[in-house]
């Protein structure tokens, strides 16, 4: 994203189908190299307003081994946009359309667990879902240098919500 405003839109019922379509393409390209494939981010939470971008989490045996999956993804229309070996070995590919972010991590990565715990908690907890949506809508009125700056601005609220989610999980029998 270039400098400017973040666009947050009301939940779109087509987002889960969009994920299913992308997941089918990814599985066809990678086969048994897919160890986990999940719809993550706000578009994976029914009723939650979001940037209209489908975030997908893919776990492979070793995200640092780009030769093991990168070429197949390239042939399927994905292009490597971000390489962050220092942050959980993260790679991010843009989908064939600009409305898909494919986040690649090594299987078992702690960040994947956090992302999915956050998604799952927002699916179950209406008050935190509303808090997160209000935070995103408020921030979307500001101008940011890039998408990461916007993500960083949400950080404190995300951590607050994750703390409640993990606390609730610890209290489960």
C-alpha cells in the first residue's frame, strides 16, 4: 500500500468463499507440502468489518526453504512480496489478485497459534469483536505511511484482546 488511508468495509458474506477458492488453488499447487492452511485476519470473522483483503496462513515444513514451495506458488500466480526471516521466518505472497495476502510460516510457529487464537476469540466474543472493529474504524480515519504502520497502531488493542483470549483458554477444563 502506498501512503494514504486504510479502507475498512462492512463484512462481506463472499469472503469465506473467496478463501475457499484460494485454498483450493494453493492445495493444488503445493499438495502435501501444505501442513496447515487457514483463513485468518478480520475477513475470517463473520460480522467483522475489515480491509477487503483475504489473509491466508500457510504452514510448510520450513518457510526458509523457499525452493520447496515458492516456485509452485509463483506458477499458481502468487508473487513473493515480503521476506522477514527475523520475524518467525515469515514470507508474504500476494495472490493472483491484489485482494489476497498469503502468509507463510514454518509449521508449529508460535505466531500462527496467536493469529488463530485471535481469530477464534473474535468469532466467539461479541464485545471484543466490537472493540476491535471500533478501533479499526477509528484508525482508518487517519493517514498512514503504509499498512504496517496501521497494523502497529492496532497493536495495544490486539494484545489486550489476546490476553483475554489466552486467560479464558487457561480457565477451560
